[in-house]
């Protein structure tokens, strides 16, 4: 069964506990999530990297991510070779 990639937006309130918990819950049932950061939430690349690092620290190991502009894509490792 193929599931569509989940999508989340981070707005002007930036990274809240609710957003972090939502990301973690989504990754329990789906293999990937796409997180879009609105331009009002980040003003430069360093802020985007900081948000990305905070998300990865919260969700723990077993995931890999990629930051592309204002978008973070997180994939869960499948455990199969």
C-alpha cells in the first residue's frame, strides 16, 4: 500500500510542542513527512538549519532528513537492505 507523503506547515509561531508531537505521530504511520516553513517563520538559512536540527533531536534516531530551501523532508529508515 502506497501512502501519500504527509505535509505540515510551520508558520509565524515557529516550532511549537504541538508541531513536534504532530511530526512524531505522523512518522509512526508514514514513511515520510514534508515540512514547509513559511517565509515569515524563518529569515535566513541558519534559522532553517536550527529548526531542522531541533526536529531531528526531538524525533530521535532512525530517520534521515534533507533541508531544501524552506522545506524539510524527513524519511524513516525501513530497516531492510
